[in-house]
């Protein structure tokens, strides 16, 4: 989980105003065969990389971090998936939910 602010400036609803959420991120990874130690996915590495990526977003204005005018949850999920999968190629899905699970998006490779 991390907390951050964002806005979707061209959106017609209240999302165009600066506001914040607690974002919950769920990550799925898979490999067709077991690797060393009969382990499919290195969870320690995945947790480290996820902590690093979400650490860059925590308590920040996400529009500035990603350099966009419209920061949607979909764009955020796509960004997190790209950042994770470059370091942990077995990651295939990222789900991002906003405060209280009111809104979730999933992005699959
Ligand atoms: Zn929002």
C-alpha cells in the first residue's frame, strides 16, 4: 500500500481536482516451470522491487512523478507493471485499488 495524490485534469467529474488515495497494489507472477530450489518466482526479489517502485510513489503527487496531465488509476497500474516486469519478467498482472477498494483496475501483459 502507498498513499499519494493525483488528478485527472481533463476529466469532467470531481477527479479533475487534486485529491488523494490509499492505493493497494496486488501483483501476480507465474512461470511454467520451477527454477532453482524448486521455486517458480523469487518472492524476495519481487517484494524488494515492489517496495522500491511504490516507495517512489508514496506521498508524492503522481502527475509530477509520471510527468502526465491526466493520472488515471489505469495509467498508474500500467506504470507499475512496466517497472516491475523489467526487473521481474514473470510478473504478468498488476491490480491497483483505491481507498476502501472502491475502484480497482487490472492490467495484464
Ligand atoms: Zn483518484
